[in-house]
């Protein structure tokens, strides 16, 4: 390949970060890194763990933009779902999409709960490609996609929608599932801001966490730093990522304005509708309805990095250094090293949730997770 001529093979090696093996707890007679090397050699075996991007999508921006186009193309990994409307204690509602065919829960049939990114849905390519791969390798597993309030056809019925550090809804759903399927092992996988939510939840729960294991993909870790960088007036932010995210948030507000304005919090509709970036949107809407003094307080409170030390279940993190939305400066390498339950896999390439490979652009990420 072109890459092997321009760069040595080690350039594409997956870099693993974890506590020393003598400090890692043994589960089933093996440490987490030993289990990863056995079960997922393309991620954790030094002789096989490489990610080489396609020659025609060599850069993170290109991969991320191409991924966006795949959200609208179900062919190749079409997934059918059964919709469940889950009602929270405060009367709010969210769509839970169960991948079909539904499997009978039991002590040997895991239920994998997917937590998408901001405003993400079960239709997103990274969710569908994961389920498609899982169906081939572990067809007995159940999968449920927990979508945020006001997303994917479910109208918002409370003034509160979602934010990147909101763990209450995930906690309530997991508690409900644990009671409904008491013998079923639960596994959590989060993507993008969903990875931040999942990681924060697992840390908050500590030793009482209901999940047996978890995985985080393209986690921003430090929301304050991430949003601050995305709010800078650069070309990418004005016309690509931050602009697209801000437009989606404004669209969510516009389509649910009646329910949002029915609350007791006084909001400036014009300030929300004309927000130029996520900081302005969060300042005008999100921070106010969730009881924070400012967008900065919201972001700092919602960042998962401060909870990593309290994680007590096996958890895998996967991040790309060329991710244009989750910056390499936010990856908490030292914090992950200090927790013996965690393993961090870093690739040089992959973009944001993309990780396409080969000339056929096959998704590299799902096999690493399954």
C-alpha cells in the first residue's frame, strides 16, 4: 500500500495505555489487558494491533465528513428496531430502540446499552455498523439504543432536553432494566458525548455500578475545554463541526419550543435561536433549565474526567489523535494509567467515530468492540 512506502508500519500501531499488569485485578483468571489480547488481537496484540486508514480518506476531517454521509444510507447494514417509549420520573420521555430480533434475557445473554452522541439516534451509522457486526459474531446478544429526550421522533414534553453530562436519564433507565431483567448482564457502550455521559455515570456509581463492563469511543473527556475550542472562530468551527452541532441544537429547540417555554424558567427565545456556537446556546438555554449559573459551570460539572478515578468495572477507551471534534489534549492519559480497571487504545488516525479501512471502506471499529 501507499502508506507502507511513506510511513513505517509502527506508525499505525494502536498505542495502549493502562496500569501495570501486576496492579490489574484478575477476572476469570486474567487481567483486562490479557483478555483484550486474547479476544481482540487487532486492538491489543502488539503484533496485530494496527489501524491503517484508507488511502483515499487518509485524514480525520475526510473520514468524519464521509461518516456523516453514511447516516443516510442504511444499505449494507440495515437494522430493524422495535421502539419503546420510556417515561422518566419527571414525566419526560425518550425513545428506546431495541434491535431486532429481540433475544430472551437470561444469565448468559448480555444486554448492550448504546448511548449515542449529542442528539444521536439508532439510525446513525456507527450504531448500525456495530449492531450489524455484533449480529454476525454474537447473535445471542440484545441491544438497546438509549436516545435523548426530544430525539428521533419523540417529542419533548418537559422543558429539559439533554446535555453532555446528564447521567440522570441513563441511571433511571438502567435501574429500570435491572429490575425488569434481573439476571441479564448489562454492558454499556458510549459514543462521543454519549461516551462522556456513560463514563461519568460509571464513575458516579462506583462499586455499585450495574454494568459488568463498558466501552467509550471518541470521548471528549473535558467538555469545557472541548466546547471552548469548538467556539473559537476558525473556519472549521464556523462552517463544519461546531456550526452543524449548533444548528442541530437550535432545530431541537425550535421543534420543541412550546414544551420548553411552558416551564417556569424565563428564556430569551431570540438569544437561543440566534446562538452562533454551543457556548451561546448553552448560556441561553441549557444552563438555565438545568439550574447552572453559566455554560462554563455546566461544562465543568458535566465532564467525565473527574470521575475516572472512581470506576470499578473493566472499561475500554478508544480515541483517535486526528479526531477533529474530541481533541487529543483532553485525553486523560495519567488518570487512566492510575486506575487498574481501565485500558486506553489510541490510534493516530480514525477521525470522529469513523475508522473506515481498506479500499472498500469497511468499518474497523465494530470488531474491536464486539
